[in-house]
C-alpha cells in the first residue's frame, strides 16, 4: 500500500489565524530516511493509516523529505526564561509544525517534526537530533501516557542516514511529535516582551478557543485563561510528583498552556525518595529538583501572568491584583490535587483530617531510610495485611511498623474491602517506570549496535505499568548502587 498525501486530513488553524507568530519553513532534506518505529496505536487514534505509514514512504514524510499535501510547515516563535534568565527569542530552532489533525475523539492535535534542520530560530544550533534522545522522548512519552499523565507523544522515529554532530557521531534522527498544541508560556512572553498587545490578544483568544473554551464566557476571559492554565498545571505537576517524575528543564518555553508534559530532555524518574533529586547535568543549583517542581510551576505561571497583564485590565494595578490572587491560589490548588493522588496511592478513598500527616510521615520514612519511591508504594498495595513486600525495603523495621499501624488504623475507617483496596492501589502505583539504567541500556543497544530489541521490549513493559508479570521482574528493580552512581541526564541535543 502506498501513502498518499491525502492520508493526512490537515486543518491548520495556527497557520491560518496566527500570521506573524511563525516563519513558514521547509524541512531539510536528508540522505536516507528509514523508519525506526511507528506508533501504530497513536496513528490509529489520529485517524491515519498506520500500516501505510509504516513504510519507506512514511519514513520519507517523517524525515522531512516529503511534505505531505495540506501541511503548512512552519517554525513557531517563542521566548522563554531558561534557568531563570530571559531570552526574548528562542523559537523552533529544530522543529517544524506540519499541521493539525482532528483525532478520533474529535480533539485537535498538532503534528510536528523535531530534528528537521535549521530554521531562522536556530541561533548556534544545527537543527538536528540524534537517535538516542529521539528514542528517549518516544519511551518517556509512552510511559507517561500509560501512567495516565497528559503528555505529547511520538508518532514516529526515523533515522536520516546522517551522523549527528554529537559525541561519538551517533545516527541522526527525526521524530514526529503529537501535541494538544505547542503553545507555551514562552509564546506569550515573546509578544509581551515586544509590547505587542494586539498580537498577545490574538494569541490569547486562539488559546482560549483551543484549550479553555469556557473562559470565553467568563467576565474576564484572559484572567480565566490564567486560572484554567493554573488548574491544568496543578493537576499535571501533582501527577508528576505522584510517580516520581523529574522533568529536568522546566523553563517557561517548556511549559504548555494545554497542560501536557513537553520536551523530554534531561528528564528521569526518581529512585530513592529524596526531594532534592536532580539528574540533569546542567542543573547545578537544583532549580528543577524533584521537590522544587511545584514552586517552579508557580514561578512559570507568574511569568504567564505578567505577560497577560495588559489583557487582564487596562489599569495595571487592578491587573496585578487580579493575577496575584490567582497565583496565590496555586499552592492550595496543587496540594489538593497532590493529596488526592497520594490518598489513592495509600488506598484511602475518604478524605480525613490527618491524611496529609500520614502521607508526609511515610515520605519522611522513605527519605530517612533511602527507600525506592515506586517500590515502596507498590509494595504497600501488594499485601496490605502482611506488609511483607514493603517491609522488606526498610532497614529500621520498628519505624516502618509504627507507621503501618497508624495506616492500618486509618484503613479501618474506610468502607472498601481489602480486596478492592489492593486492586485500586495497584491501579495507581506502577510496578514499571522507566528505570534510568533500563532506558540507557535500550538506547545504547540501539545507538551502538542498531539493536532495537531492548527498546521494543522496554516500550512493551512501560505500556503496561500497572500489571505485574513474572517475566518482567528485572524491569521492576531499581538500579544497583553501582549502576545508579552519578547517573546524569543531558539536554536533548
Ligand atoms: P529545548 O532545550 O529542547 O527545550 O530547546 C531550547 C531552545 O533551543 C529551543 O529554541 C530549541 O529550538 C533550541 N534548540 C535545541 N537544540 C537545538 C539544535 N540542535 N539546533 C537548533 N536549535 C536547538
Ligand atoms: Mg523546549
């Protein structure tokens, strides 16, 4: 079967309605596109013919050599605070939005290439991507999706036939990314920094129509957009925290208005519970450490709020007062979301006064004894009564027993039967997360030996994170201390 360009029924509202927000641009041609992995489930969800796309023709499209009919490839403009410092112009330096598709649920999704060559926003960069980071983004996106966390996802990963100009000259690659949109806090900052209030309003109206349609009816739609974005981010960060996910580079250009996780560069999952955990090689001061993610989200929302000020009220003092109120409500909003998830993780359905203390005391216990975050919660649900699974993870058993006695007393106040509780806990406490050493192993095999079997296997495991399989035992284990020693992640370059 051949792929006809008609297999992409694009409907490109961004290109159509936001003139001046992007530069039309074509992908760079590459010598030898080859499909590494097509995401069949996602293709089907997008209403595309997966079988037809999993082909040399599909590889040519996703490598950028063939622009499908109806696509309007463009590089989006955006600014951003990176590690706290403002860059008025970042933009898609190696990415191009091809267009938008309406998926089978009726949702509008962006289809974009990443690694498709230089653009007017490339600054010093080469516009390219390497196979390792491309596969990493694929794995992480699918893992997050399977965990029920809003995320961009990779539709296809292709190699280009080039060597990437990176250490070790790894294979060059391009990924096709699907996102609810690519509108970032930094997109608003771009126009705010230029004092272009008309463009800012146009962007806000577009964003409201796409992500917050109810805000259009509010007394103050732009304030309502800030509220909606805060709610989505509070929910998202709470979900990250509940699975131990560390994004690693929460710059304002990497925070979406849609509430999806975006840009899997130096991200990683925490092993032993410690809020100060950082994996990124460039995060010297721990700005984006695990425990800092909620306050950083609030900081980023404050940058969005600043950008929105002229739209919120012509009177600046009034505008500041209004957005400040929204920003101050973020910690409460976040904690409600987070506590609701932590209750679920402990098998608690009803909300009670001391739940926060019970949760925090368990986390303190994990930290004091260096216990693996995911294993501990999973262990609690495996055998709620005997407690053996979780107990084995602790050294100070008396402290563990004291906490579980409190937990059991608390569980006694619940109506759920132990059987249904165990099942419910297993639905929220993953047994398989992308363990850093397994991810590295899979990427190394692919990059160094073109052996994609470990990648495929890991992808299969991560797609079913909640049901234990004996044959997958190794994927549930944290790294040995030797494997974990000095583990670092690098920005997705
Ligand atoms: P990121 O760290 O991936 O979120 O990217 C931050 C900014 O750097 C964005 O403007 C990217 O487009 C740009 N960028 C990252 N890598 C490259 C590259 N290899 N070539 C050109 N631009 C890049
Ligand atoms: Mg980015």
